[in-house]
C-alpha cells in the first residue's frame, strides 16, 4: 500500500492506495467524489474526466499514485456560478446528466486554452466524450454561451 | 491492474537494470494502452517498470537540426507545442489525430511507438521525417532509424532489457510542405481504417514525395519517389497510388474489409499528395 495525498478541489485527502489503484476508484471510494463516473472504462467516453493541473485526464486509465500531490479538479468542485456550469444549466444541456461532469471539465480545459473556439474546435475538443441522450446540440450551445460568459 | 507488480525506479540505470533482470516485464509510461489492454484481458505482464520518477524523460529539446521528444512527453504536447507546430508540422498534425484530446494528455510519445500497432498515427509522420529512436539498456544505449523500428505485426525492434528514452525528429526541410490524412470508418477518435502522412520536398526542379501509410499493412509503411519536372499533379498522384498499391495489404476487421481499407488508403494518399503539392505550388 502507498500513502498518498489527493489534492481535490483544493482540499488534501490522505488516502491509502495499491500500486495499481485507478485514480477513478481512489476518488470515488476513498475520497467520496461521485461526479467522476465510470462509463466505457477505456478512455473513450469521458465520463471519468478530471483535471490534473488544468489538463484533462481519463481517471479510468490513470493510476492514483501518479497524482500524489497534484492539484485535481472534479466537476463537483466548481461553483454554481462558474460560467461553464451555469451555461450548461441555462442551455438545458443535459437529460440524465451522467456524462455532463466530463463535458463540463473538457469545456473548462478548452476555454482555458482557446477562449473563443469555433464550432469545429469545440467538436474536436469534445470528440472523446459521449452522451447517450444525444444532447449534443445543447452541449455545443452551452460551450458557446460559456465562452461568452467567460469573456465578460 | 489487480495482478502485476509495479517498480518505481528513480534513475535510468535502476530502470534498465530491472528491465534486464525481470523476465516478463513492461515499461509503464503514460499507461493508457496498458490499462486498456489489461481491461480487455489481452495483457498479462507480471512486472511493470514505472518510469515517471526518472528525471529528463519529459523534456522536449530543440537544436538547429532537430527536435528531441523525451519518451514521456505526452502526445498532446507534440501536437500543441509551438516549436513542434513550426518545425515539424506533419508530426504535430499526426500526433493531434490520435485517440481524443484527453487520452493524448496522458499517452506518451515513447509508449505510442513501443505499442507498435500498425494503425498508429504518429509513426506515419515519424517515418517521413526520418526520425531516430533512442533506446537504453543496462549494456548501454543505441539508436534505431524509425523506418527500421516497426519490424512486423505488433512487433518493434525494442529488445528485452531495453526501453525507449527519446525520439529525435529532424526539422522539416526548408521549403517542404506536408499533409496528414486520416480516414475513419467508425467514430472520430477511433483507429483509422487508413491514414497517410506526406512530405513533399522540392529540390532542383524535382519534388521528393515521402509517404508514411498507416493501417493498410501489418506495419507502418514508408515509401518515397521523385516527381520529375515533366510530371503534372495528376501524374504525381497516379505515381503515388501505383507505389502505394504495391504495398497495401490491409487486415480486415470491424473497420472494414481489406478491399475497403485499400480503397480508402488510396483516397488518403491522393488527398495528402494533392494537398502537399498544392501548397508547394502556392509558394
């Protein structure tokens, strides 16, 4: 076992993990974060997305020990008035919502790199996230709105 | 990864010693392919050597002649770093089409080629750029031309006890133009059913066309020919298709039959050659 500190949304959590414990499992079972979800398990759907130092990571493919002390952001750590969160809510960009934390975090990363993406750039960045309700048109609208709100 | 021991060396010497001593061992780099293959029940390696703690393996260094990409540099950094975009644009383009942006943040440049899959995007660019792979073992280091690196279906020239430390990529020649085209039959971020990286290098009225083909044969394929001054664009495309046809040997799978992939391979070659030559003619 390894004693590591997972720095989640600014709060340090000391947790014990095996060499092979996935970051997703450490976050859900040891820290209690439930906004990162398992979907496909192979990095293709984005439901397990977290940000590590602002960069998106599929936590289902990442071992927890690699993230000892790394600042992590999960969707539940974002405030309700975060421009991306509020834009997804105001755009009705969800039905069941299972995939939405991943879309929100990918959008945070996109806008931090490219504050005014065109639709193709939005699609390119979100292409690895899958929504089974197919709310994609509203998700694209939400990203456009979030770009506007982030700029003001 | 319920089974499997993980070793975490802090120096290259410790890592190569472990790789030499252990029998059934694999380097753990970005870990994305290893995790997927383990979950799919396709990988049962006993020991993993996690190289994340070794200094220097994440460096991206530029000289007057080339760029050296440390083995742990994420694919997305090759895609987005302003230096790679400027100096080796065909590599930036190909790296930027692998998987999805999130997986590219974690997957490593060295692990990508170590995987050795015939459908990988980055090797198509590395072969046209004549990159060199740096390998280290307890016995020392050696270099292998990437054009010799992919030896057979899912096989590379990495020997037991060795690990990739870096990839050196020569800068694209002055005045050259390039294109990377990826054809997908399933989702946007899936493996290609055919891909082509093309570099067009003008010299004394001739244009050398270098082509790296992915997914249309059991390994990445490298081909080159000269467009002579008397050939127009259409003749250059036909020459490219003839030479590409001679090596195409696609593997049928859920992404298409062998004939479908060969057909799309021709489309990828034609698009990439035309695009590169059109850009050259604008210069």
